[in-house]
C-alpha cells in the first residue's frame, strides 16, 4: 500500500484540525455555565483535544519513516528544507503580526533581551502554537539519526528490541517530568507546552508502526495485534485515570496517556478501509493552513465574546466559525501563490 492510500490519515487530520480551532476558541464554554458540566468540558479539553498535536506528530513521523525506507536520503534531500521553511514562515509571520497588528512590541523586545529568552523563543515558536514546527523539526532530525543507527544492525529482532527499549525509556522520562516539577516546585520548563522532549516517544511508536505496516503486521485477524490494541486502550485509560487523581495541574503534553491514546488512533487509521468523504478529504488538505491561520484570526476576534451577553455561549461559537472558515479561505487563496504551496 502506498502512502497515498492511507485514507484513515485524512479522517484524523480533518477531525483534529477542527478540534484544535474549537478548543482554542473555547466553544465548550456553554457547558461550564448553567449546565454545570465542567467535568465533561475538562475531559474533552484535556483528554481528547490534547491528542491533536500527538496525532500530527505520529502521522508525520510515520510517513517520514515510510518514505525514508524507499528513499534513504529523503531527510536531507527533501524533508529538512521543508521543515525549516515551515518553521521560519509561520514564526516570522507571527512576529510581524504581533508587532504590526497587535502592537506587542514590548513582548518582542523582551524575547530578544537575553540568550535564555531567545532560546525559549526559538523552541516555543515565538510563544505560540508554532512550537509544533520546531518540535517536528527536532523529532524528525532525531528520527533520522535513529533510522541510520538501526540501519547498521542486521537482525530484525534486535531492531525491534531496540525500538521497544527506547519507547519504554522515553515514556519513563516523560512520566518523570511532572513528578520532578511536583516534588521540587521548580523546573517548570520540563512540563512546558513547547518542550520537545515530551514528544520523544512518538519517534519510536511511529518507527514500530511503520515496520509493522511494511511487513503486513497490522491485521485484525492476528490475535497478537488485537491484544496489542486492547493493551494500548487499557494503558490509555489507566494513565488517564492516574493523571486525574494525582495531578492538580495538568502537565500539558508531559503525559504518557497521550502516547498510548495517539498510538491507538494511528493504528485505527492504518486499519481503516472506509472511503473518505469529499468534505473530510477537503478539510484534511486544508489542515496545515487551518492550524496556522486560525491562530491569527482568533487573536483579532476576542470582541465577539460580547455576543455571549445576548445569547450565552454564542461568542465562542462565532469565533470558532470565523476561525475555521476564515483559515480555510486564506489557505485556498494564498495557496495560489506558488512559493506558499509548501507551507499550506
């Protein structure tokens, strides 16, 4: 099966790109009012919407490993330049937007005031949702190094053992981050939303999944694979429950439950044989533009929150609609500019 036939990926891209806009526009606000369904809103925000970024990492790294298998120099010839271009385009655009439109020049000066602040600025994508692109670049570079290291090993069994060994240890590392912060009261950067170390496990889940996929191991007729899916579902639920019990402040992406939950969804996408509806394929094709442009649109639409005074909950819904449809429109318009096709 070629990457073009991975139809399940379209469903994940489309659904989670819309979820990202929904959460950032706070459309579930109405659940926390008179309905007093705050817990349901929190579960959706923390355990469903937080799967979006892990899913995007899983899909991207899976396709990277898949393409690198057929084109060994894929990273240096194609992927590296595109990732650098993506990062620079969105972060510079956000810098200009903040300075010119939002008049946040003081914040910009502060971010360049010291070496530490500048490093934090680079890693966090300008303290914005564009930390994703730095982390993706970081993870893909590590994935390339991991792939080259495995290439020198002849035994497939040894390769699999190394993959699982690295996965287990990366999960332990991520699990330790919020524990360290809770015990010391310091080192908050460990659980910061843009810390790329929180996403290390996705390199190994993607590598394992790609190898299984290439060898025909992703098959529900195999009892061992069914057991693996049930195990992932169980681990996702167990770690989710532990997080709710022990963390008074959720540590963003430093949560092992997100590793197992997104991995399970990756397998679900690989198993999917459902025909992709035109709307889903369309949204999937616009997912990168939706992720990028909704940030700018939501930054200039907070005034619409006042509509909630007339009709409770309508403000976030209006912002969501403007954010989603506005970002799609911008994507379709700017995609006509040849130089922007690779970032949209």
